C-alpha cells in the first residue's frame, strides 16, 4: 500500500496562496504553476490535488484525498465525516449577518421573520436555532450581497474579511455568527503508513507555526540583573548565558513572543540590559 499522502488544497485564491506558502516553509518542494491540477513533491511523500474549496471536504470524506486544507467555514457547512487535525492560523475571516444601513438594528430579535440570503444554510440554521430565531433561509451561491437590493431577502449572511463589499452594497454587519480560519482535515481511516507521514507533516507545520510570532533575542547584561532578566525571558526551556570579557557582565540568548515584545523590551532595559539584538526565527523544534 502506498504511503504517499494526497493533499487537497484550493486551486486558486488566497487560501491557495497561503497553503502553498506553508508547504514551502515546511521544506516541501513541488511545482504549482501552469494551471496544473496535480503535483507530486520531490522530497516528501505527498501529492497535491488542486480543487474547488467547496469540493475538498467531500473528496477527503470519500478517501479520494487523504487530507485537505480548507476554510473551517466550508468544513463545518458541508457536514462531512472527516477528522479535524489542526487549525492553521491563516486565511481568517468571519461569517456575519448584515442588514441594510438604514435598518435600525437593536438585537438578534430583529432577525425574526426575516428572509436571509446565504451560501451557508447549515451554519446559519444552527445559529438561528441556538438563538431561538425564526427566519426564512434563502440559499444562493455567489453575489449574496446583492440580494436585499433586488428584493430577494431582508438580510444576508456571508463571509466577511474587511467589510468593504458589504458597505459598497449598502449593508452593515450586525452579527458575527462564526469565525473561521484554514484547517487541516483528514480521512478518518488513514492507513498506519499514511498516518506516519501525516504525523511528520504536522511536526513540520508545528515547527513553522511555533516560530511565526517568536523572535530570537541576544543581549548583554550585568550579572546582578540576570535573575530579573531570566524571569522576563524564560525561553523555550531556559536562556543561554555566557560570560563576557568584561568582568561582571554576561551575554544572554533567549526567545520572546512578538506579541509581548515591546512590553518585555522596556522591562529588559530597565533591568540594565544593553546591546539588544532581535532576530527572526525560521523554525522552532520542540
């Protein structure tokens, strides 16, 4: 039995670009140009299938593709028998209800008895049920935002990134009903051989993702301040400390989360740290 994983990813668009970038960062070499619908990696046991986003959960559920990278909104909407492996942290968006700008929206009760146009009837139906709202769902595909202006619906429920499309169609976002990002999904009955390859792939993905918001930091500090600085920079396990030629001083190497970076830097300076260097990290192996 072949141990080559078949990975389905979106054939075009932002999710395609982000998925390919992730695979490249994982050190996997393959061709994705020329409108090809299939590609085999040259240095990892994986084959790529380039498909429509909406089709990916079905291909994975049927075992045609072993794994897939798809928007969580699509995965949940399709309700296929697939295994969720991990969220990937990119291609983030939200599924929201929007009404006409002129509508005086005061809360979810205002959605009662409305006609809502959407391409996500299952997610919307679940939301309405959970909030005890009785509304009519009008399922359409594409150009959902135009529905109220042509009299097809009172409101829409659609994917929102920046919100500019809603604004340009005279709508305003009033309820976020689902938050989505790219997810890795898998066929539930993978062979042991393919499961091992998937584990190796996940290890690479985790190593790349662990490094995304982390910086390598080097600094010089007086020895009397080392305990304070170590408490600020615990590192992956603990910092590296090396004595400097200057007596009473040491060089400390560690990592810091970028979200905490400026807050930590000010505390390091206050503790006496000097010559602080900050370097991007490509991967972190834990």
